[in-house]
C-alpha cells in the first residue's frame, strides 16, 4: 500500500513521518493530534518555485488551508506571500513573521474593519469581488489618506469539474465579478483617486484534477488584460488563484510542474507578474490526523471503530463525503475486518471513513491521511470537544505547534446568567 504523503513510511511495522514514530508522538502529545511534515511542505513549495523559475511570480499560500503559525512561519521563511480571507488570517500572517507587502486579500464579504486593518498594514492587493466592495475600499482608503491597491476577482465562467461546493468560477457562483462586466469596472476603478488599479484575479475551484479549465480561465483573463492595456489601464500582476488537487484515494492529479506548464507558457514574455494562491497542494499531503480507537462495536449490519477524533476535528468526510485513507499506526497480525471509522458525536454524519478493511483492536492508533489541508482550519467545538493539538515534524524533531484546547478555553468569555 502506498501512502499519498511522501514523507510517511513504515519501518519495522511502525508508521514514521519523517524520522518520528507516530506511536511516540501519540505518547508525547496525546490524541487526537494533527501531525504535519515540514519536509513535505518544503518540497511542495520548492516544486512550485522550480516550475515558475522562468517567469516573475509570487506564490501566495492560501492561509485557509492550514493557518497554524508554525506552518505560516515555515512558508514565510521560504519566501511565500499569503492569500488571506479575513483580518484574523492577516493577524496570523503577521504574527508568524510574514510580510504584509506579500499579502493578497480575497473574499466576497470583507468587513470594513478588516479592510482598514489591511490598508493600515500595507497589503499588496485587495482582490475586490463586487462594485459595493470597490466603493467601500475606495472610501476607507481615502478616509485614511492612503492609496489601496486593487484587483478585480473576475468570474471567468468556466467549469472546474470538481465538487459543486468547491467550484467557484461558474456564472452561478457568488464569487467575483462577471468577466463581461470587468472592463467597465476597471474604467470606474481607475477614476477613483484612493485606489491603485494593480492587477486581476481569478480562482475557479479547488481539488482540480484537470489543468485545462485553469488554462481556459487564464486565456479569458489574459485577453481582458490586453484589452485593458489598449485602453490605457496597465496591470502589474495576474493572479490565477489556487486549486491544484491532490491524491486522497486513487485520483491522479497532475504534478505541480505539469499543472503550471500551460500557465508559465502563457506568461512568458509578458510584463505582468504571475501570482498564485495554492493551499491544498502545498499542505494537504503533508499532514495526517492521529487518533486512538476507543472501542469496536458490532452493529446490526456493520462494524464500527469508534475513535477519539470526530467530525468536529475533520469535517471533510461529513461535509463532502470526502475520502481519507486510514492506516493502523502499528502493524499487527490480526485479521483485517471491515469497519466504519466514526467519532463519538451525536450525528450519523459523524464518520471519518466508511467500509474500510482494518486490523485494529481497542486502544490502537490509526492515522487519517491527507489531512494537512482544510482539517484543523475547519474544526469546531461541537459537542464541547476541545480542538486537537498540532505538531510539526522536522526530521527527528517534533515541534508542538499548538496545545490541545482545554474545556476552560472553550468557556472563556461565557458566564452563567445571574438570577433575575
Ligand atoms: N484562493 C481562493 C480565492 C480560494 O477561495 C481558495 C480556496 C484558494 C485560493 C485555495 O485553493 P486550493 O489551492 O486549496 O484548492 N474546504 C474545502 C476546500 C475549500 C476551498 C476554498 N477556497 C475542502 O476541504 O475540500
């Protein structure tokens, strides 16, 4: 059985991430715990920079995929910029040592205080998604006596051929401005004195397995950029978003360089810098969720392995019916049996995996693979469950990247109602 995480291997029956035995990490940090591999993240980032070496480019890591400060600081040190969608993400980037001049701010509903925060921090660009937002940014920048750099996020109306919840570039989606309206909007933006029209952005969806729709979106965007230049509106960058998919089960996503080749070919010889906003492809297969089997339970039709992680820790299976490979951490000679791997939460949707052959006993550890992206960042406290710990592995070193939450953490800021 091969693992989708390149830095994960079995040694004497034990799962090892880089040079750390997962069983030791469970001993030291408890479960459930997210474990990330610095080497895998670094290698993915290196594959992007390598593939982009022939052109001017800025990689803005999509913070929403995994926003742990240790992860952000690793990417900052590698020279990454960041794609943020909230003031909270901006604060994280700055706390991790990232620089505001490399931050782009996406999102359909930026709040005024978040816009002010970003203008004051001096971010690289606002990816503006509506006329209303354009006016707000202009007004706030003008009130602060600043010039805000803006790009329109255009909706190129191409089908990214992915899960409908994570497809974002269709006419029917809430994202961006229609590409056919963009020309007029740029003319309007160019007249607003507190704005610097700086680029154009698009992002058509996530977990993309086919490079063709991105190239098609790029063609539509580039032809608009050329029309704008003819009209005297010259942009300095073209942001083609993120979206490259990863292998969870038996998908075969294009390699990073194959995915980028058509984009690099289109950008060669052009004056604009290419920005990209990859998230999942940098961190998804650099992480796993380590959890312990609480008990095994024979239902009427199925057997269940009840583990100590749940849908509040990893929402993807419940939300998208997503597949994550499950591996016993220590091999044994039990006969494998078929289980649904479920958490303790009071919902039938609380499963991490269904119908998997596993050789496990109560108390054993299992690893839920490919959980480095949209795992911890989508976790919640449902059922008053403190969120998991996070550990970043670097060779033999296991860095405690986030303490496990406590129940006191959950209640902070609340209080009982006094008697009337
Ligand atoms: N840029 C923008 C504007 C985005 O909306 C996204 C993701 C990205 C970049 C990064 O996309 P990536 O390279 O990671 O595909 N929770 C879902 C994925 C939601 C993606 C949302 N936007 C999941 O777990 O599959």
